[in-house]
């Protein structure tokens, strides 16, 4: 870079970095959109999940967040759970996040599918994952269906609600 170009860049950057004068309102765009975002979820200094989103939009004024093409690896005591979903939205301040468009979660040879799920703080403040739509859990030799579920990420325990139906034997996995 030549001296003249360097001077222009410095002056351009300096012009955008001046302090706000008294009585002058600073205009800041409330929305920030990023592509190819990688993230980590940490609770109390312990890594709980890693993931990425093709696109993430964050509103600074409300802490609302929306994401597309989500991939999340939940780190549970019983092993990692790989989760994918087309879309997700939530509010960071409320610690809530809803994924939709068809959630798929896999752990080893087991796979769960459901249209949507939501994470939110439970009564004890710990994060809970739940859903009120149909869920199917399938693996080698079994298929379990229900109309709702609760997951405790701290233990990895899954509770199927809504008259669970279990099919076992050869060909149980669709």
C-alpha cells in the first residue's frame, strides 16, 4: 500500500470513529446478521454444546436471535447428541430458543425426529428441552412414538408423553 492510499484509509477509519458530541444522537443499527457462525454454549464454566448456523441474525435492542441451517452437538453425560434443524429463533435474555422445520437428533445408532422443540429454563433454573408435537425415536430393532417429550440435558434422560407406543423386533426401524 502506498503512503497516499494508507493516509486515505486512516482518515476514512478515523472519520467513522469520532466520539459522539453532546446532544447528538448516535445511530446504531439494532440488527446484526452474520453468515457461517460457529458458537459454543457454556453454563457455569462448563462447555455444554457446540454448533454452527448458516446465517444468524441478532437484535441488540431485544436480544432476539434467529438462525438457519442449524447443527448442534449437545455434550451430555451419556455421550454427544448431534442435532440438526432448518430454523431456530429465541430470546437470549429469556434463555429460550425454539427450533422448527423438522428436528433430527442422533446418538450412535438411535435417531429422534420431531417437527419442533423448545429450550427454556425449568422450575429449578436448569435448561429443559421439550416438545408438544409427535416424536419418533428409532434404533436397531425398535421404534418408539409419542405426542410430546421432555429431555433433561444434564442427565440425557428422555421422557416420551402422550401414550407412548413401542414396536420391537426385526424391521421396527423405518
